[in-house]
C-alpha cells in the first residue's frame, strides 16, 4: 500500500469527556514524527471527527492501541452463553455502541453492568485465569517473545486494556463505512486506513526491552534505531506522547514489509471476527 503519512494515537478508555491519556503523533515518509496539538486534551469524539477529516487529505495509515475485537476463535463467541450477541466484529461494534450509553464513546457500563460476568475486576470474581482469553494474533506475538499479557476481558489494574478496547469499538463503529478498517475492510491504493497497533512491538524493533520512554534522550535513541530523524521537542514528553511518536515511526518501517498487510496466519474468518495487530507477521 502507498501511504504518505503515518499517524499513531495513544488511546484511553477512561471515563469522562476529555482524556489526558490520548496523544496523537504523525510522520511522513521520511521526516521525524511530531505531536499533533501536544498541549491539547483530546476527547475520543474529537479524535474521530479529526480523523475523518484528515483521512480525506492524503493516504494516511492511522494506528490505535486497543483491541479491535475480543477473542473469538478460542471459544467460538465473544460472550459465550449470551443471546443476541453478533459473531462478527463490525456488528459487534454496533452492539457495544447500542449497549453503552456512556459519554464520549465510553464503554465502562458495558463491562461493569451489561455483561459484568464476562470481565475480571478482582479476586471476588474468582480465578483470573478463567477470564483471560487471547486472539490468534496475540498468541502469534507471544510465541515470538512479544509479551502480550493483557486480555480484553481483564478490567483491573493499570495494564488492563478492556475499557480502552471497548471504548475503541464504539469509536470504530462511528467511523465504519467512512474510513477502511484493516483487516475487516479491503484496502485500496490511494485511500487512508485504520489499523490496530501495539507499541511494545516497535520498542522491541528498536532494540529496547522496557515498555516506557519518559525523556527526549530515550525517545530519540529509539527513533534512531528505527531509522528516523530525532523528534524536535521543547519539553520532556510523557509516556503517552513517546508511545505515539515511536509507534508512528515504527508503523512507517513496518508498512514497507512485503507481508505487512498479509501476515501469515491471518485468515478471512479471523479478519471478520478478531482482526489482527499491524506489526505482527
């Protein structure tokens, strides 16, 4: 695919209208990544509106760090035992959106009330291992040493991704039909697209073993390892901003791989139900 710009969004599933955890970074085919409105506190709705407009300007690959769908292949369903739950990602996004009236595309009520029994919130729920399920691309990453440890059903702790992912599914529903979402949608040359990302992949590609970068020095060392010019910042970035900056540069590198959009193991059924993380071959 011939993208001219790469945008990474560090996402947030937090409750509320605006979220300090959202950071947006962009780079072109050659230059250093830069932050988009670094002092702005984004809302999820605002990101959706911004993306829809930006997608029309030039072929841009937008990456978001949340799971585009829950695991499906392991048990043959997203929420086993529940009636009326769709069995494909696109319809499931609509289902989440219809059952989560939270403000700013939030989805905490979906986990905490509507389908509470499927999510792990603490020891009172029982054995955590009984809740943890992974998608096939997550298994592929773990087999390669990628250390994907968070499950979309794990809703406790700082490392949990459940709230961010289900809020993200509402976000994808809002953009469905407006911008192609890979691998659920086919991609066409000259069009923008949305993909799922996982920052740790690009930190690993940069030769780093840690998970967070919190200084310009660490950030630019990672960018250099990814073949990128240094970011020109006048301040020390937070970890949300460094995640977005490194991932934008990492997406640019990965997009050059011949199998970037045709990874081994991605079947038509997985594309329809679970999706795939861009960066896993």
